[in-house]
């Protein structure tokens, strides 16, 4: 038979567990059924001694980490991309990727185009892929508008991720934007 020895508070005392097939149990040890012994062996954190009886105690589940939850929520929104609709150039309508490579490209092309009035190639049009890889031809003014809404949207996403990480309720922005 198996035994457990505890103090008045239900805490294990040395030697803690005993098996009378190996050595006699200490004085005052509490006998355990085979089921109790197996349950204790499998998950020692789920049982304690209450009034001399082995009792199941629900394991303490730590609260979810708000930072991890907020990062996961942000990752989902980034993975969904941003949906763009252009009134002046419907050919650019589509959903565009927001991963770090894509936003880096959009920002690099957008900053140069906004600063110099042409795309980095010197052209007034630029092919850029949507999230599925389909290329769309952007004129400079439409790409600049695209760049600015991507910047605004990713900034808003990052702010809401921080709000959520700090325990607040985020107000996630819509992922659909109309540009000229």
C-alpha cells in the first residue's frame, strides 16, 4: 500500500510518500488508494490533503498573457492585409499584404514617389502585387494615397495592440480603405 505523510496544514513532510513494500510508513501517514496514488503520480499539483483525506484541487490556470494575446490579435489582422478600393483607378482594387517585407516595399516606394513625384524607376506608373500575387498598375498619385493609408492603418493596428497588451479594450480599425 502507498501512504503520504503531511503536516497539520496538508503540506508534505519528509519522506512525503511511502510504499510499505519498500519500507514501513512513518507514523501518522495517510493510506492512499491505488487510484489516488496513480492520480498523484501523474499530476502531483492537482491533489492535496484536506482533513486527512487526499482531495482533488483544480490546477491553477494562470490568466492569459495580455501581451501574447495582443500580439496574436495583431498577427491575425496583419495576415488579413488591407483592402483598397480606388475610385479613379479601379484596376488597383484588391487586398494587399501587410507583412514586414510588403510594408517595407510600400513605404520605400511611397516615400520616394511622394518626395520626387516619380517612382524609383523614374516612371510615372508602378506595378505592385496584391496579397495573392496579382500585379496592379499604380499611377504615382494613387500609389502615394495607397502608401499613406497603409501607413495610417499599420500605425493604428500597432497602437491598438499596445492598448490590448496593457489590458485595455482595443478599437481595431477597419481594414477597408477608399483612395482617390
